[in-house]
């Protein structure tokens, strides 16, 4: 039996071109007699018990430590599981040199940026190679925190990543490469917009297929990579 654990069910669009799936609201509802290729989708609040029944578990990387008892664990990363980012990957991978500048800005309700920053840089390493240089700059006030990270990769590509606390969720990026310029703005894709609180929920979503295509096995190699990146961020000036 295979299980997909999500932290926000509303963020997952229940559409798939090939995978069979079933949403469950309690771990008792998991039925190992279903088709072996069926993916059960469950919120992380019920997943602690659910993993005991699953042969393969796919979880958000930020939740992985809660489910280390799983027989076989895969993790997926928020940025990599967005359909629009997967399209950007195709554009970048078509360029053999992969040289250019990626600018990404997240406006988020989260007060703690560290997990998502680490995730985003990790996702970028699969496109641009390992991190060569990394710089971190913080600023904060009583109402808002802001973090800027500059990253240089082994391919020569540069990422400029910005994170800001707000009362809504927003993600924008643009890629300027040798052959192609691409951009995305979740506000432009959202049907409801206001100057104070744009609703981007309809454009910031994952699908069954994008989660399955982007997930990685949680093995010692990936764990070491995540730990090394965390140490690099701390050395660059990140204060937790």
C-alpha cells in the first residue's frame, strides 16, 4: 500500500492522468486490499497511525522527521511540486549550459523561513549543481521580517531568493538565461486580487502527478545533502 501525506489538503488538486488515488479521513479507512498501485491521500494529523499500514510513504520534506518509522519513505519539496515550476525546469534543462539568473520571491504567513529557504535552495541544486557560494541578509521589524539569499552554483547560475512575512501567500520568479526568459507570478494567475490581500490559493497548488514525479527517496545521501546545506546557511549568517 502506498500513502501520500499532505500538510494542507486544500493545496493538493485531486487530479491525475495515470495514478489511482483515494482520499481518506482516518487511518482506519486505509484498506490494504485495494489495488497495489492505489495512492491513499491523508492529512498529516491522521498519518502517524496510517504509516504503520503503508509500504511506501511520500511526505513533505518538512514533515519527514515525524514519520521515520515508515518502511520506505520518499519526500517531496513544496517548490518542486508546483506544476509551473516543473515547466520552468523543462526550460532550464533544455539549455545545456544552464547559465543565468533565477529570481524568486515568496510572501508567506510563516514566521520561520528557514525550512522553506533550505528546501528552495535544495531544489535549485538539482537544476544548477552544488552550492559554491552563499550569502544571507536579514531585516525585521515588529510587523514584518525579510530575508535575502544569494546563491552561486557550480554551473555558474545564480539564484536571488527573497522571503517576506505577509498576511497572504504569494510566489513570483523569473529566469533569465542565455536562450530563454521565463516568469511566473501567482497573483497574475489568481482570480481574486486586492491590494492588501491577494488570494493566490488557486494558483499555488500541487497535483498527485507533480508530487509523484518530484519526490525523492529519503536516504543517507539526501539527508547528508540537507544537513550540509543547513550548515552552509548557518555559516553564511543565518541566525535561527
